[in-house]
C-alpha cells in the first residue's frame, strides 16, 4: 500500500491529459437548435430523438433571409452522407433578382392555359378543353390532347410547327410521358368493363411518324390494384408499368405475392427478376429513370411511423436501382421524423439532383408539402421550405440548364409560380398562376 502512493501522483495528471486529448479529438454531434434568429441551415443528427407530435398546427410560410448552404465539416467527417438532412428556408421575393439571365418558356396550366416567354414576359394562349400536357426532355416539343376532338397535338416551342393525330379510343388521356424526344407513352384505359381481370397494356406513340406500339402488361404476379384511378389498375399514378427510356428489355412493375408487395425490375428478354424493392404501401409513387437510363429511383413505404395524429402513420424513403439490379437506400428519414410522405418528383437534366415534394412530422417548415432536393452523389437532402400544397402538388419543373426549379404554390389563398435557384439561394414569384408543367427552349 505504501509503494502505491507515489504512482498515484503521476497517474492523475496522465489521466487528465488523456481525457483532454480525447475531448479535443471528438467530433461535435449535437444538432444546432432551430430558433428564429438562427441561421436557416439546420443539420440534423441521426442520433437525435424526436418525440411523437400529437397535433401540428398550421403555420405561415417562413420568412428567413436566403443563405447559400455549405455542409458543416462535422457532417461529412462523422456520418455517412445518406444520413444528412438539413433545412434552408428561402424567403420568396415578389420579383426576380437583378440580372438573372432566364431563357426559354414555361408551360402554365390555368384558365386558359398558356406558354410564358421568360425572356420577354409575353404569353401565348393554348387551345381550350385540353389536357395531358408534357414537354420533351430537350424542351423542343409540347404535347397535349384535345379531348372533345380526341386528338393528340405536338407543337414546337415556337408554335410554328404543329402535328395532329387521332388518339385511340382506349387511351388514358389524363396523363402521358415522353420516353425520349420522339416517343410518348399512354396507359390504356378500361372502358365499359364490369370486372377487372388483368392489367391493361400501354401504347407507345411516335407522333412524328404516326407509328404506335402496344405493349402487354402480363408480367409475373402483376395484379390489379383494389383502389385508385383507372378502373382499379393504376398502381404508379400515370401507368401500371414503367419501361426503360430506350425501350430495351427492362421494365418496372408492381409485383404482389404472398410474401408482400415489391417494385420489381424485370428483364423481358431473360424473363427474370433483376431487383425487387419492398413496398409496405400500395405502389403509390412513380418510379423515375435517370435521364441517361443508368438507374431509377422510387419512393416506397419502408416502415411504420410514430405520429399519433395520422390515420396511418408511415415513413417513405427513396431507393435507387441500377439497370443491373443493384439496390441502394438513398434516404433515412426514419432517423429524423415520425411520419414522412414523398410526393411528385423530377430529375434535373444532368441526373445529379432530384427535386420532390416532402411532408414530414415534425417539420420546421409547417404543415403541408415543401420543396426538397436530393443530391444523388452524396444522398444529402435539403428542405427549402417552399410550400407546394396541402394535397398532391404537381412535379417540380427544372430549367433545361438545371440552374432553376419552377414550382406551383397554392395554400388556398395565394396562388403563385415560384422560381428557385438552389445554387444562389433565392426564390421569387414569377406568376400569379399555380401550375407549371414543362420548360421549353426559347420560342
């Protein structure tokens, strides 16, 4: 016992030195609390515990000074990038910043529908009684349907070239999508049927040649959905199946078996499943191929939620699937929130960013859907607190150069089209209407 006393005198300083070194090397893991006076950038830590929220009162849109966000060093140094989530609340200016070089034109749905020339501020009205609006990926063509005449119209960006062709009697004219810059896809619709026995096919249309190709939806365990539009057959909103942009051997379809529901990538030539992503819901989100066709992303209900005020609390997450069948979970919203809903989305032209509508409980933005962007390389998600709608907002619209996002905002009182620059950190109202659906090249 006596020989231990001199050793204790040396041990205590050494111990304090080791502790000090450990503390100085430890990364900061505590998330920055949100206050009105704090910076709009709020990194969240997956270690943070969120208490269930019984009620979430409606809040006005935040009015915070726009700030260009740069991730804190602790985010990338201490966490995998898929765990990064942040807020960057943007104040909406009544006009564009000075010297913003906008090009092209926006297609706006209103009464009447019109094309807004962003360089000149002029409007070109579109015919009445039209629907199924969509623009080609290169912005050269606008497609829409006149339902009384039952024709499909393809109009060049300058309006000087117009192609008109009759539509099939069973084309579902409420929605269409461009496979590429030459071909569109329509889902075919049940008519005068009292019993749904199978999934209706899709039709691929080349309006420039008049050629049509009907593709049967007869893949293994593809079953009609119990609820929803299209006579009970619409699983993915616009179509029951989603083909690869090149129309090669790949197709995405909803597969339902005794083991559960799966968003399935199927090789038509080899007749085999390449990948399956489990969906605890009823296939409510449209799979989206990247512009280069190398992969697709899909939002699925991944787990149950904890929110007590939701009729059916759940957590939706983004997953990616490569054309070879490799699966990756891109988001981990379940680490942050009690309830998550992902709505309409759109890829940037370069396929590096995905803009979508996000509703979470709790939320620093308030109740409703807000604009969020997923960075594909890092899987980082930023919520910009730009309000879309309480209900299902139309997909965000990217400019052809990928610098801007146009979105419609409707809170029941204020209807506006908002232009957002996520690179420069600003948002501005450009129209008092509400629904942009496409971006065309300059007329």
